[in-house]
């Protein structure tokens, strides 16, 4: 399977036109298709600028109609904090597109949340016996469906927080995807490592992950996060950051988080020598 979290219209840290962004996206989509097995899943995190024609999400979805992947679901993950505005609806959603190549399996048990199933009163006759909704259910919890409201957005007070990675995806969301669309020892392709959430989820769930990033800083962050987990069992750096040895007393922002520069010299990766 592949889990891709590309920058939202930022290619090599430069703003590009929507046409240029889609052309770039088409190239990595085709690379992804070529490396996947004949039956595989593709998940793409993407954004929609509601003040600029909902790009690049709308354009990306149209582009994907020309690619050999089959569309399966349009998932929305709710961000608790959102982006406040006085002249528009507050944006609290994160889009996730689900596509398939061939006929991959989907493990429905991975979709169940930890939210208790409380809906009562829906009755149905089964084999001449009138049953209530909870009696027919296979689970005491609800299914996440394609609107995820049970996942906490990552922020600086959480253990899994990685300072400087402002597009960091919650581990719970990545673990849900991995459980639903892969088996143990399967390979996961991730071309945009960023904070390393996909790599860490693969480590925890017994999958192999081939991850990359164009920025050596994010490559180093990803390596250090995996090493940090293997050494301490911790998922990130709550109230800290991956470069504490190099920057022992970082500047503190207003919310208490220790931000990293967008680019900084990176030492040689430590995981692979």
C-alpha cells in the first residue's frame, strides 16, 4: 500500500500554479502506481483552500480520473482546533482520499472506533424475532465511516508531537489506515516522510516502510523519531524537539512549543550509519 502526504501546493518550498502542482502530482502518482503490487491501496492526504477555488483538492480529484486507480472513498478527519475566521465557516477538516489498484482486501474491523454505540430504538425482524440495533451489532462501538471525529489533532502537549512539523498526522489515523489495508510484513510506500508518522506506525504494527523526503531536515527528523521510539518507547517529543543536543535551549513560541527553522543543516543520518 501507499500513504502519501504531499505538501499542499508547496513544491521544494516554492509556491506553484495549480497547473504546475497537478503536473508534479501526476508524476509521483504514476511512480506510486508502478511500485505497488497488482492489488494495493493508495491513501492521499490533501488540502482544499476554501478561499481559492478549493485547490488543489478539486483539481487533484479530477486528475485522478485519468489515472488507473479506482476511487473508493473521500474521508474527512476533523481537526479540533481549526482555523478561526470572522467572515467564514471555521475550517476544521482534513481531507483523505482512498483509491485502489486491483482488488485489495479491506479489513472492516480496523474501522471501529472507541466511541460507544449508544443509538437505540432501531428495530428489525430477524428470523421472526424482533431485535434492537444493539442486539444485532457485532461491536459495542461505532464505525468511523468516512467522517473521523475520534482522532485528536496533534499539538505540542501530546507525547507524539514533533516540533516544526506543522502538517504532522496523528498516529491513530495512520494506524487505522495501515490496519484496514495491509497485513503484517507488507510494504508501505511513503514519498513524503515529514514527521515520520507512517514509518513509526509501520514499526509499531509490524510492516515494512520505504519512506523518503526531499528535505534532509525531515529525513533526519524521521530517522531520529524512529530511533527515539526504539530507545525510549516514546512516540515523539512532548515539550521538546528532535534536535535537543544541537539546540539545547531553543526559542519558545507563545504556545510553549519549540519551533524548528524551516531549513537547518542536518548531520549524517544516525539510523543507517
